[in-house]
C-alpha cells in the first residue's frame, strides 16, 4: 500500500490550546492499517499549543522532527526538542506547547 499525504488541515485552538496547528493525516482508521488509528505530520505554529487531553481508549507517540517545545507528560512539564520521542499510554494525558518563534514539526501516531 502506498498512501499519499492528504492536504493539510488548519486547526485553531487545538484541543483547547492556544494559537493554531496544521495536520496532514497520512493514515487514518478508515484505511484499516492494523494497529494504527492515525499517522500524521503535525505542525504546531509558534506561540501555539495542543491543549492537555487524556487518551481514554488509545495510545499516541510524537516524534519531533524540528523545533522545540514543552511537553505535558501526564501532568509533568518536560522540555523537548527535535529527535525526542514522546509516549502517551492509554489512560494518560498530554499536551505540547510551543512558546518559541520557530515551528514544531512532528510525526504523531495514534494506536
């Protein structure tokens, strides 16, 4: 299977956070790829945030490709940068803030 990247979707105040982000959903649950509900490239714009939220029924990972930010790891704030891998397990919460002047580019996988 080869899946071409979808067009980017612009989202204001993602998950109740501030600012905006863009997401290109490359694989979704509709594609029926075993074990993957979402594989996406995400851009968190400067001075923006994906608000804290809990994963009740799934897990998620972020892999930062570019930039730096502050990851809320189930209530603990941790500085992250390109090359970091963030894991959110089922039942845990997370969010990410970008208080800087450069964007964050990352891969997000929900499973």
